[in-house]
C-alpha cells in the first residue's frame, strides 16, 4: 500500500518551496493568492502555522484545540517565511514518524480526531492547495506529484469519486476547478476516518486506500493477529478481504459513503486487529441498513463481536436516517446467531435460505 506519512509531507513541502522560491523576490503582501481573499504572504504564514499546529497536536496527543501555532515578525521577508514553512514540514514529519499507530489527536472535522496518517494527508493537502493558490497569484507554474494527490484523496476525501487525474480531481473537490460531468463544488470538507469505541475494542473506519490494500492481500495499515484477516471458509461467506474489495468498488463507482463502509476491530490491549465489521451500504428508502462481521479464528469466544456489534448498531440507530439495523445468517451459523441475540437483535421472518435478525430504534 502506498504510504501517507512523514516522507510524503517532506516531499510536498520540498516541492512547494522549490516553486515558491522562484517568486520569492515579488510582492507577496500585495498579491492575492489566486481566487482567495488572502494575500500570498498571509497564505504562506497560515500554511506554515498550520503544519506546526498539526505537529503540536499529534505530538501532544491533544484532545482539544490547544492553540499551537507561530507568529512571524513584521519584518520577516519571503525567504524567512519559506524557512518557517520548511520547519513546519520537518516538525510534522517528525511527529508523524514518532507517533504510535493507534495515536489520535484533535481535529474538528468531522469526528473530532485524526490518526498519524490523517495528519499526514491533511498536511499534504494543505501544502498542495495553498501553494497552488500562491503560485496562481504569482503566475508560477505548478504541477504537484500525482501520487501525493491520489494519496490525499484516498484517505481524507473518501466521498469523492475518482476517475479523473488526481490533481484536477483534488482541485475540483476543494472548489478550485471544474471536472467534466460534475457540478461545481461550492462548499467542501475532508473526512478523517470514523472511530467508535467498543469496550475492549475500537472500530476504526477503513479508508479507500486501506480497502484496496486489504483486497489485494495486504494488511491495510493495520497490525493483524497472526491468522487475520479472516478470509471466509464456507460458501456464501464474505471475509474481510472480500468486503474490502466490495467497498473499494463502491468508492471507484462513486457509491461509497464513509460512515457506511467497513471498520477494523482493533484490540485496546495491544493494538492488533482481530476482525472487521461494517455495513453493506447506506440506509435504504425504508431506513434499514444491513450489517456484517467476521473475526479471526484465534479471537473468537472472547465477546469481541458482541461488543463491536452493540457499539456499531447503537451508533447507527441513534441517527435520524436509520430505523432498523438487520443482519442475515445461514441457519447452521449458530455462533453468529448467538452474537446477534446478545447484541439485542431479534429474529424476524427469514429471507430465502437465510435467517434474518433485526434491531429497531426507538423511533421505529
């Protein structure tokens, strides 16, 4: 799997500085940064400060916005600002490189936190976009590396259908450009992965990049128990890799909705993934959503699936667009039926050869 980490932040900053150095002798204060209302100088200071703030949050594992940032002297020149930009990139790269896999820190949108990969993707995106704004204002050529753009899109823009070249797609997704066949974007946000606590586990949302790697036989960025991910042993079973492939296909077709994908089940005690759980898609017109799950054989019998199912279904039925969560299971799969029963689900009339269990919200 193509990584998104400190090396990518360093690459993005190095390219940005190489572009902006060509215009360092110009009037940044008096030149607007592209279509923005900000000047090029303010944009550069904002970018440097953002990288430093991201580094501070991640290094401190901050749970709220504690105001990391920087203030430049009024007499600082453009070359000085570029030095601070390099410093911000180096600090963020170091924070990412030293952060544990499970570390998360504050970011307000959309779920209040991001992991080290999320901070890398956000940092890269900030650099790519704001350098573009400045380069446009200063009349400098700018064509960032496609792999950096692709990596950012697949991690924090999971709601954006690919299909065009990554850089034009990122510009369109952030309201900075047009794409054939797609309406203009007037408001936008990136999306870090959703994480749901579940007693001894956390349910960690799988990004399109991770789904592609899982489907291809990789770990998807997770540290799995020795016999994971579960592959599916019987006819009709869809293990983690199959589910990841289906999610990736939905992403490539523009049908993926980040909250309604799959989640890796990660043990709190050691940070190892023991299985996966998720939805077959967003709620239907009747506000029903189907859930599925699997566990590595070595992790079964510990109550993990029950804890995860309770947490995920509670999250779903608390939403305004869900009345019923349901699951289907083969008649012979008594272990799965026991998980559903312990999770608060009740049997309803079967569908064909499968047994159906439902959990209804209070508003149903």
